[in-house]
């Protein structure tokens, strides 16, 4: 778990069961996790804590993930925070809407894979790269 100390991920998800599963996954990787049950609270926590990444559900009460993304990406203090959208929708138009609003990735929940989310987090430099299981057979 090298260099993951003090890396903070904000999960904005209205389903406590899904939020708990994400929290467990991320904590297993040595990341700190905050949870917000809706977009309004998510925006407030993002402004207060300035997390390293926001994992944001699209369809939530009070404020949609798209609206929260728009607000965060237009805010001076929060515009730099990468956002990964999770949603039950899996159509191209929805994905493009999220990307247009500034999200760095879009993961449909029906094909959600923890390895895809973790790889996205690695690509963002929040987690260290995976150590390849392949070893060189060449001699120096």
C-alpha cells in the first residue's frame, strides 16, 4: 500500500449498500473514504475536504450526479478533482454528457467491476501501478 496514505476518496452514492461495498474496496487499497448520501452533501464535503477523487452516482435524490459534477467542475477550489461517474444507465449519450461535464470516466453499474474502478484510480496516480506478474527471463 505504498504512497496511498492520506489519499482521500469521496463516494457520493444514495444506496448505503453500494456505498459500503465501494468503501470496503477502497479501504482495502489503503485509501481513506468519505461517504455522502446525495449530491448536495457530496458538493459540501468536496468543498470542505478537497478529496483526491470523487466517485459519483448519477441518479440520486435532491441533486443528480450530473448537477453535482457541473457545480464541482465550475468551482475554483474543486475543478481539479477527478470525478468518476457510476450509473445504472449505460447509453452513449449519458456517458458523453458526463464526460462533457468534466468527469474522467463513466462506469455503468450493470457491468461494474472493481478492477476497472481500481485501474482508473491507478491511471489517475492515486494508487501505485500494479506490479506485473510477468517477469523477464532475459539475463542482464
